[in-house]
C-alpha cells in the first residue's frame, strides 16, 4: 500500500473579483517512491467540476527529484452572480487504476460582498498643450523633438507641474507616462530653494539602466543634474548619493539603503519619489516596494510620491496607500482605449497539451501575422526562452524560403550586412542576421542598432526585453503565454503585467498611427486572457507572506519598539487597505484588528525563535543577529543558520570546504533552479569537484548541492557547462558578498579571530576566482601557478620586491600590467597612542586612498575597498572587529580595560596581512 501514489492536497480559494476565483492547490507525496513502480515521473489529471460542467483541467507531473517538495498549482475559475458554485477538485492518476481523490472547494462567504466599482478617469477633450507652456527655455529644450504634449500629458500637466500633491497615474504602456513623471521633476527644480533629491524606483535593473542612459543624456549633460545608478550592479558612497540630483534604483537596493538608522537624515533630502510599474505590487517584488513606500511615508510626511502603472481595478486603494486624500485631483486611472497609438489585438488559441508541439504549431501563424499585419514595418516576436528564439528564427527563414523570398526580412545590402556579421560572436545570430532576423539575447547592442536603423525587420526576444529596452515595433507577436519555471519544474503562465508590457510595445510613437499585437495562446486560456487584457485584475498585497524580514528591519532601525508599534507600522501598508476591502482573499475569519494582532504576534514569535529580537511585556528589542540580518539584507533564518553552524564548527574543522558548505545552506539558495536536463550533469560534476563527500549531506538533486558545485567551479576557474549554469552562478555571486559579510560579523560576535580571517580569505577568493589557500599572488596576470611558488609569502609594500619575483619570460607590457595590479593593493601604515586614561588610539594612514573600488576578471561588479581592524586579547579571543572606510586617514579608539592587544589590519581585496602588538 505504501507504494500507491496517493497525494496530500491543500486547497485555498481567494476571490479576485466578484466573477473570478483564484484557486491555489498544494500537492505533496503521500507514498514511498520506488523506481521499480514509479520510474522517474508520475502524472495526474487535475480538474475542477460540479454537476453541470468541468471548469478547469490540467496535467500535473511530479518528478522524482520533487518527491519531497510541495508542488504548487494556481488557476482561475468563474463565479456566477446570484449563486455560490459547488465546486469539487479531483485528482486522478494517469497510470494507476483507482488512484483518485475528490476535494470539495469551500467558497468564502465574503465573496458575496459586492466590490467597489472600478474608478476610471475620463479623457477630457482638451486642446493639446504646447511645450512652451513650461515657460522655461531650458525645460522646453528638453522636448524639442515634439511641439505638443499628448492628451494624457496635457490633462495631467497642471497637477504635475503646478502642484505638489501625490499622484497615481494608471495608463496603458506607450501613453507617455515617463514624461508625466519628468514634469514632477521639473516642478521640483523650478521651486526648490536648496538641494533636493529625486528617487526613481524601477522594478528591474534593465529598466533602471535604460532610465540612467536616457536621463544622463537629457538632464545631466544639458542641465547639470547628476544622475546616479544605485542597483545591485553598482556601489555608491553615501557622499555621492547626497550630492546626486536623481537616484535611479531598484526596490531591493533602496530598501537596503533606507532601513539603517543613519538613513533618516538622508531620506529627509528626498523630496520626490517616482514609483514605476506600481501594479507589480501583487507580484514577487511587491512586498519590498510596499515596505519602502510605507517606510518613507513614516520617516518623512512632506515627500511627494508619484506612482506610474497600467490601469488598475482598485486604483482608489493604491491611491489611499500612497497618501492621496482627494482622488479627483490625485488619481488618474485611464482605460486601455485612451492609448495615444491605437492598437488592434488578435488572440488566437491553439490546442495541445504538450508545450513543444504547441510552440511548433505557432510558427506558421507567426509568419502569416507578419505577412498580414506588418509586411514592411518592424516586428518584435516574444518567446519564452533563448532556445525558442533560435527555433522560431529558423522556422521563419524556412517559411520565407518556401515563399520564394528568403531575404524578405533583410533591409540592408548583403555586403554591408556581412561586415556587421563579422562583429558578431554568437553563431546562431551570425546565421539569422543574413536573413534579417535578430536574436536579442546575443550581441544585443548590435541587434538593437540594426533594428532601430531599419536594417533588419524582425527581432526575436524573451519577455525581459519588454521591460528593459525601449524597442517599439509596429507589430508584436507573443508566441505563447507560458515559460518554464525551474523553481517549480513546470511551465507557468506569464504574469498579466508582463503580457501587457509585451503587447504595449506595439505601435511606434512619431511613426505609427496604430499598432498590432497578436497573442498566440493555448486554447483553454484564450477567454481568460481576452477578458483581462482590457479589464484589469485588482492588485492584492502579499506582504503578509514576507513580513518577517521587513518587520525585523524596522525593529533593527528602531522604528518598531513594541507590539503596538508593529501594528501601527502595518497601518501604513497597502496590505492594511486591501484587508478591509477583500478579507476573503486573506483568509480572515475574525475582525481586521484581530487579524493584524495575530499576524504581528506570530511574526514576533518566529523572530524570537530565530534570535533576531527579544520580546518581553510587549516591548521589542533587536539582537545582534537581527541587526546583522537587516544590515546585510539576509533572511532571518539564514543568519540563524550561519550563527548555529559557526558556533558548532570546531577550530580544527575550519576549512574552505566547511565554510562553503555553511554558506550553501542559506535560505537564499533554496530556490536555485534545477532543470530536468541538469540532474545527471550535476551528479557528474559532483564527482569531478575538488572537494567531494562520500556521503552528501543533501539530496543529490538539491539546490544546495548545485550551489556547492557552482562555488567550487568559480573558485577553480572551471568552465561552466551551459549558459544556464552561468546565469545561476551570477545569482549565487549576487548573494555571496552579503552572506560572507554576515559570517564575518557573526564570527566576531562569537569571538573567533581565526574564523574571521578564514572567511575574509574565502571572500577574497570569490573576488579573484581562486582557492583562498592558494598562493596569495594568484591575482597577478600572466603568472603560472608553478611560478607563484617563488613569490614571497608576505608583501612588504615594495614594488622592487615584486619586480625581483616576476618571471623573466614576461614582456615589458605584461610586467607593467602585473605592477599595476600590485599598485592597487591596499598600502596601509599606522601608529598607536595611549591617552592619560589608558585609552588606545589607532591612527591609520592609507597611501593609495583614491582606489575606492576594484574590478577583477572574475568579478565584474565594482567592490569597494574596505579595511578590517581586528583586536585580539591575550587569551586569543576577538575583542572587536572594526569596519573601516578606505580613506586617507582613519582614527579609531580601541576597547579599554585590557592591557595587551594584538592589532591586525586586513583588506577585503588583498591577501596582505600585517600584525602589530600594542602594550
């Protein structure tokens, strides 16, 4: 019986609108997996039915690697007015006779409550406002490419340019919302009496880079307004941020900047915050966006907030959360029909359960759509993956050849195009460019230039292009509305926001009077997409599912000091607005007040268990672990794991591999994707790694094991087997500096200087891409590992010392490159003095303080130079770990009460260690 593939099923129902229910199903194994009976995969049919009809059906696959996981499925079913449907969820095994189960779906009573009507703003019939209405020649010059603002910009002009109130603008993609936001910036600069800062928050780094590029050209070069990019790919000093006029950032980075107690003075310099794509509140990054807006409103009441979005079904709730008191003057929520460039949308359904055959069936309709709607104008085709770009390109070329016009998409002379092809590195792109088709993920700068200059007609791209680059076209074809989600191991529908963004690329301002979008979709989803392209879904909050880390940050910076403060903090959130309007969505069976009290109580209990805060008689205080989690932007569970693991690590067990294993056990890596085709590859790579265990701690298909392999391959400079592995490594490297920084602070908290130094060496190894116990001169270029053996173990700061050690075979140019690397090494000297009260002062002199950051061949992001000052007592315990900025002179006071110190200065970017004893 234990081999019969029965499942444990948990069903949750959340009403989105009065006519749509969101059904979430969690499925887990309730049987013992045996390869003899189950093979590598088991399949089930899942459908929703009642006595009248079947309303949803899908095929669910459970792979062996997922047998310990919870499989999550989400879909939508209709609600009918005047009656509560009696739905049943049924699961039926595809291979085992008699293995099926039925689960009644409980519809919440609150779904009978009529929702608020959608608040739409009518588009007024106004004369287009001329650019001269700005009344400032410098401002008018910014928009010299056109003479009049479009209808939406005209209607919002007075509000944005002559008032200071908060604004929410919901309008279709391509409506000119960015210029509306710029009017608010011009208003600030027109009336400001002192230096103020504008913050633009973009949901994606690609979108942030586009804004930086555009606004640097528009505002910095012409008006002297300094634009600073603050994303995960950049490192910026606080001094530079305070001098900036415009900060372009992402929600996560701005959350990290504003969650420290020292940020209060800086936030008071911010007068305007522009929030792009506010409708993403309901998606993965929504909780972070919700947290930063709520925090800024609490810290500074006089800040102006401008939210940009597509049309919202619950714009009034979003506006209230943004602090808009009067909807008539602050909320502008336009229907999709007001788009300045009219758009014709065609939705075509395709039968077929399997993804790949369905994609193949869409190739010919894609070609026909180009021929019918845009034979002589630019075309964007969105597909789900890089492999699909290549397959679709080859199919379009084949259809064009069959039609007798193989080069119909090529709008440039073949000889000239050949010169462009010579610059391309990607072999697939080299083939397709000869036929006028570009693949955006490969050599994208070349593809973008060719497309913008009308040298090629078609560009194939993935959904990220819809957000990151402004490449409008006359025709957009969305070839399939699903993508493979490696986290859940199955194909998942695009978020509706992504789909709308893709469609919004149709129609080129200043070139087209209309655009065309063709959406090719699985037939069972055709009606749902057809409805919600024009009728937006309400935006719901998911903050309550991610509140542990957010609340810990507020406790750490002193905003929340009691249970009452925590409840008050939540009253500033969008969650608070939506719980009152749609309580059934949040599974509330009590009053709203009780819901928030229970929510806060459960979160505080989890934080106490993670040792991130203390709770006594309603008073909440942060702990060292909670402060480290907040400062390093890590999960509280990860910091707890790191602290416990370091505490349990004996001195004789401290090694590179033991530290890497501790790192890879963090929660941040739990969702590292494992694609089906990678399972055997991971097992093979595990046998080739430098450090191997006879018995793996984790399952051989786990994310932690893959993380362990990726870190070893990075340190050993082992070529990665595929581009997917490279993307996964970038994800790992994004987290590693923060995790290793937290580990150093935790090791210092425990008082173990040897562990601190070992972690710092591992951090340096990650920076340079080498094993930390290898020769410290590995960072030198052109020098082999055998030649490094003759180098001195310690660097005395003398260039002559390096010159003598360099191999004679090196050319003059290579020797200069090596010396340039040495010149960037931190060169530090210091003295100590003792005052009358036995207080020891350390005076540090940095001799090359201009080198504020470092970039290596293995680490392309700039890492700031930092110094660590370790103070070790006679008993070998670490008394203090001081983080020092890398500037010309530094002074610090050491702990008093101890007679003898060992002072050690360590760089985060160099293997140079210097020890000095002070009596």
